[in-house]
C-alpha cells in the first residue's frame, strides 16, 4: 500500500519531502533529517489519504457484496410481485368458480325436485294401471253367456208355451195326452223362469261389466295423465341435469386453471424464499466484511498510535532520538511502501 502524510503545517514538513525513501541503513543524514522533524505533531488517522494503487481487496469485496445484496432484494421483490399477480388471478378464478357452484347447486336442486315429483306421479300411474289390470281379470271371470242369446232363447220358450197352451185349449185329446201336454207346459214354464233368472243375473253382470269397463277406462285415462306428467318431469329433470353438468365442466376447467395458478404461485414463492435466503446470507457476509474492515482499521490506528507513542518517548529521551527515529521509520516501512511529501 502507498500512503501520503498530509494535513501538516508547511513549517513542519520533512526536509526530504520530494526525495524517495530507500531501504538503505540509516545514517547520520537520516538522523539529522529526523531531528528537524521532532517537532511534528502526532500522526492523526484522519490525515491518512489513499493516493494511488488498487482499491483494497476488502473494500472492493464489500461493494460487490452490497451490489449483489441489492440485486437479490430486487429479484426477490420482482418474484413476489409476480407471485402476487398469480395469487390475485387464482383468487379471481376461485370467486368465479364459487359463483358457478351456486348456479350448479340451484340446477341440481331443481333436478332433484323434478325427480322427486316424477317418482310420485310414477307411483300413481303404476297403481292406476295395476287397478285397471285387476278389473280386467275380474271382468274375464264374471263374464258369462251373451245376453242376446238368452233373450232369444227365452222368446222361443215363451212361443212354445203359448203354442202348447193353445193346443191344449183347441185340440181335442185324451186325458193322458192332455196330462202329458200339461206336464210339458209346466216344465217349459219352469225352464222359462230359470232362464229369466239367468237373464236377470246376466243383465246384472253385464251392467257390472259395463261399470268395470268404465272404471278400467277411467283408471287407464288417469294412468295416462300420470304417465304424461312423468314424461314431462323426466324431460325437465334431464334439462336441469344437463345444465348442472355444464356448470360442472366449467367448474372443473376453472379448478384446473386455479390449481395451475396456485402451483405457479407456490413455485414463485419458494423461489422468492430461496432468493431471500441468499440475500440474508449476503447480508451476513456484508456484516462480516464490515467487521473485518473495522478490525483492520483498528489495527491500522493502533499501529499509528504506537508510532506516535514511540516518537513521543523518543522526544522525551535525547539519548534515544536517533534510535526512535529509526524504529518509527522501520515500523512505517513494515506497513507497506510509502512516500513522504
């Protein structure tokens, strides 16, 4: 290192201010020169000024560390800004997804309501159809001989009875023959009465069958109405389901985008944390460099202080002046190459 002693009064400058100092053994000339300099005040650390040569290594390292530290902070802040943008976009996607979820839930509720109502009408339709089928089976069991044929048979029997009565009244016959005819008339009247009863029963059954037919038709009409309602509700619930499915697809797409944003956000945050850790390490390094630099300055100040004390002790002892001057210069030489102006 090259140092210059400055800040001293002109009247007290070294007489050899423009001479180059050599490392030759000190002689009388040096001692005489130093005797003229004994009135020099103690060297002040503030009077030391760097005049030439490269910057000290520690100072350059400190400046480099500071630049790296600031660059790391700027990079960390830049990454945090990017992460904040991704976080905002992710939150916006979540808000949009939340709105779609509300609409999807409304569509699902409508679908479930349609399904519930459809099941009720389907149960009614099935019950009506079952009743109609039961009546059809019952109708098959009670349905007897055709009423029209019974009436025709009764009319024939009535005509036969009238003919036999007319014959019994108009045609002469023996008593046995007449009794035989009367027995036949009596048997025919009994058969006629039985047929009339059967006809009455058949007409009653026919009326019941007609009532059954009416009931069956009524049940089927009601079942058809219920079935039509089932079909309508099925279509409505299908539309609501399709609407909910469309919302679900949109929600899935938004979820995928939000997850991608979140993944990128986490990645940037981790990157920012890593840069922040590097910045923290660099800050610790700066603190260490400053500590080393401060200790170095303290050593330099201590060396200068020792020089000043040595000179002062030499000035107090005339017999040690020459030796003190030599020791002072030797101590300065040990600190590096110097020029005294």
